[in-house]
C-alpha cells in the first residue's frame, strides 16, 4: 500500500478541441515538477523517447545540480516505429554531452513461431512507461516521453509516493540496463566527429563494442532516410 494520485489529461487537450496546449493539470506539467525536485537520481523508462527542448533543459539542469539521469528506451533493432527512433537518434549527442546516461533495449534473437515470415522484427520490445525519482516518487501510466503524448494523446497515470516501490522499480531498472540486456550508448572518444556514438554490450561475459548502430542494414538505412525528414 502507498499513497497515490490519479492523473489524467483533459479531453480539451486534443487538437480537435482547438486548445493549443495542455491544461496546467496535465500529466506533462506534473512530470516536470517531479523531475525538477529530484535530489539524487532520475530514471526514465519510455518506449518512445523524444524529449522537448524544454524537457532537455530540465534534465540538463538536473545533471548540473548533481542528479544522475538515466534513460531506457527501445533500440533501433527493437522499436516498432522507426520514425520515432529517428527523432530520438538526433538528440542522443546532446543528451550525452551534458551527462545523461542512455540505454537501449537489446533485441531478442530467439525465433517466434508467428513471426518467422516477418523480416527484421525482434521479439523483445520495451513497453513500460515509468519515471522514478530518488527511488521514492514514481509515475507509471500510458504516457511516452514524446511529442504525441505531450500534445495529442490524452494520457492517464498514477503518481505514487513509496520508498519501497521506488526501490523495487529502481532495482528492476538496474537489472534491465545490464550489458547482457541493453546497449549503453556513449560518445565515441576515437572518432573526430563530436556527435559520433558507440554502443557497448556484453555477450557471454565478453564486452562488445559497436561502432555502428547495432541493427540490420535495412533498418539503419531506413532510419537515415527518416532522419532527413
């Protein structure tokens, strides 16, 4: 048991209503207030992760005051919407530059009986949407950290105050970002370009380093094409 508040976006938020922005009571505004109060750690779990310029500013301000910021999202190999990944990919260098830690879910290569005919689709896919602040305050719900959730969808969430649940979800996050389960994305020190990235992981106890995004050639080409738009 823990104290919790049910949060929801008003229907007036939707574009059809003619309202340009979400009401002050929207989930996004409560989330921002939660992150701004972080003292030690912020854990962000979002299948689709495209923070707004304001959101990036809030996270950067958190790192400047010594808060550890870690995110877990889908990799190019596991996402079901490559256009979303293209939007996220262009923000990675900026996020890494101010100290945020980025982790991307690794694909599950095991065969799936009903998907063997569909090329290049991983059975593993991140779907959880949750934020944990200081391993005490949690927000769990339907919202992604992306423009569609902020401006188009009406979302629901629970805002929970519980050190026990915060510690438990934090431990699950720690497990999910282990090198055998997730790529850690970092700025490459061995390339001239300031935005060059490297993905590190672990296979059978051996550290693996990817200089190119760990996904099929077709997915990488599609991502580059979508990136142009």
